[in-house]
C-alpha cells in the first residue's frame, strides 16, 4: 500500500528473493597477501575514515550486495551488472542499521534491493526506497571508485584489505553477462529508450544546482 512508483514497472528478474545471495559477513585479506587478481581486474575501491578496502567485481557480480562495516560506518557495497552501477551507500537510516538483500526484482533493468528489517524495496541506481515502510527515504551515497586492482593498490594506505571469496564452489571470474553491452535493449526494460545513442552506451553524468547532464564515453 506504500509505493512511489507504478508496480507495472517492477518485473521479476528470473530469480526469487535471495536467489542471488547478498554477502553479510565478508572476509578480507591484506592486499599484499593476494596474488590471484590480475592488475586490470576491476574492484570497487573504498576509503572511509582512513580505512581502505577493495571489493572485486568478480565476486560482486555473483552477489550484487555486500553488507560491511568500514571505518566504523555500516555500508552496503552494491553492483548491478545490468547497469554497471557500482555504488556504496551508508546503510543507516535514522537510528536504524539496515541489512540489504537482493529482491530478485528489476526496475528500469536495475537491481531492487530490500532491507531485512522492514522488507522495504530500494532502487539501487538512486538509493531511494520505492515500496514499503521506508518509502521516500534515501540512502546516503559514499564516494567510491570503480577502478583497476593495480590502481587501488597504488593509492591505498597502509593496512588496506581486499575482499576474498569464501566458497570453494564458486564461479567467480566467469562473467555471465559477457556480450551484454552490445545488446540493443536493456534486459526487461519497461518504457521508452533514447534514440540519440545506443541504449547500453556507457555515459558520464554530472548533477549540480543547474540540473543534470550526461556525455557518452564515446
């Protein structure tokens, strides 16, 4: 009964709730102890209150959300492989610390997260709660970088860590979305698409008090 969007825009992505398992207890290793990542491997680099961590996309592609605490701040490290959106949120709303999971739903071909405290639904692309008790709330975004493993190691302070896989039965490193960027239409997208550039073109966006602008990487 509490929704800020039309339900027709919310579509099952083909997996049930928790069918993609968010990480709730991530494991880490010192960056100097890990030699299995190639220098060009993409990671989400995050530094909060002087504490630095890297989250490899080869793990996040399979889990999409990592619930973590860094520098004393509870965070949700998120990645939607359909949108290539790597965004880190504070997961505290008011005085409540939320734990996030993958709903199995998509809106505008983007991951919809849910919190386990109230079952509210959250749009990953914006951090807005769109359905449920927290409808209208917005998660604070933390500065982070989608960067190469080499780049993170070069800029990271002493004591930096990298998230490591905890399962021996993994398919990490195998991209199930290979070739997706050349598709003509986003997966399960509802609505009109741009005609000036390819629908899946990468763009750089900028928002200020004057409005929003976007440029294609090309």
